[in-house]
C-alpha cells in the first residue's frame, strides 16, 4: 500500500525541475536581449587613447605664435642635447607690450583636444616662462618665452576721427561714449551738436569741429556779406558753446572754404591759439558697404605707418573685428596726434 501510494512523486519532482529550467532559460534570454538593447541605446563611451604627432603640434604652435606679429628671428628652434625626432623645442623673445599669458591662451586654443595637455610655469627670478605640450603622456614640444625690452612690433599707429555721432540712438550713443577706446568725435556746429559736445566732455572724450556748408544755425554761420563784427560774433558763439574743442577741420570742397570771409574767420580762431587741419589730410573711409569699408581699412592699416582715419561712427562699429585683429599683431590705436 505505501509503495503504491508514493510511486508518482518522482514524476512531480521531474516536472517541477523542468519548469524551473525553462524559467531560468527564458530569464537568461530576456537579460541578454535587454543588455543588447541598452547597449544600443546607451553605448559605452570608451575614450580612445589618441596621440597628436609632434609635427602637427609644431604647426599649430607656430601658427598661434606668429599670429601676434612676431618677427621670424625672435622665434628660434633649439637643438636638443639628446636627438629626439618626436620633440621640438623653441626659445622665443617677445616685446614688453605683449603679455606672455595672451600667447599661452592662444596656444591653448590651437591645440585644444582631450588628448593634448599643456603645462606652463613662470620663473619669477628672470621672468622666463616655460611651456610643455604633451600628447599621450609624451612630451611633444617645449618652449621658453623671454621678455626683451629692446624688441618692438612694427605694426603702425592708427587714430580715429569719427563723424555722424548725432545719428545714433540713445543706446548706441551710450555704448559709443562708454567705450574705453581713444578717438575724437567730429561735430558740425549746431544746437544739437552743442548738447552732444557737453555729453562728450562728460564722458572724458574729445571733439573737433568741422567747418563746411552744413552749419544749420545762423548764430554759428559765416555768410558772405557778414560784417567783421558779425563774423566775430559767430566765432564767439562757437567758442562759448563748444568750450572743449580741440581743433578745427576745414573742408576744402566747401564753398565756405573758398569764400572771401574764410581767411578772416580762420585768423580769428588762430589768434585764439586754435589749429586748423584740412579734411584731405586724413585718410577717409567713406561708404556703407562692409566689404568696401574692410578693404579700405586693410589697405590703410597694412602701410604700418602713423595714420589718422576720418570715418563715420557706423563704420567704426563695423570695423571692430578688424581692429581687434590689428591690435593682436601690435598695431597701436591712439588718440589723434596731429602736427
């Protein structure tokens, strides 16, 4: 009786084991499939151990260094004591007006990769700065920067005289007058420009007056037929309303310049120690087409001389990216120094 009763038990155990095996098998399949899907959607980012060659780093380094207008003889390639074709070394002399930190920042931009490391250290004793560029933990380039007070970048000096400031809106006018740059604002005598002259002086800027046929207000005018007393009155009105005027500009193409009264007017101003400059003595950048403005500016700036540019405030704003490029190579932008 007991033996017959217990006989089916092994079958039940075998069936139970099969179910467990099936469950485990399907669970493993599901886990494998899940793993494949997850890896497809969220791939593992394995960082590749890249290495930049010494030649590539050298080219990028030289491009960055020479973008500051350094002369070739200031950048010397040094032979290493131990011949190592995988490493380049330089000794570079830089002028005092070029901070080495600016050059280092530029070099970092040119070799900005995850697989390039740049290290620099300054020697306080002699003012030298040492630069080391690594790739894949291998030294690829070294450089030593030294200040040399005898060196000067010959990139010229440019001064700006700016017209048409009255056409600016309030926001543009504020940006213009708050600019740290040095320039002279050129005004034509009028009631509105007299108000602008007060604001220009308040912001620490300077202005000059252009005498031509566009003077709108009678009290500043110099008409043919005015008596000497009336002409002197106009001179006084101008000097009263524009007390900080630096100098005067005469427009040779105006009828005022060729009129019989102009020599008298000019003499009245010069008696009061004011200087006159001809408009044609300045390098003019006229027009509004950006490419024309850029081209004219480049032709002027590339002369590497002391230049006084007369242009509009609009063109001055337009030229800001170009001005930054020329500043980078050592061109000085200064307040007009006229003789």
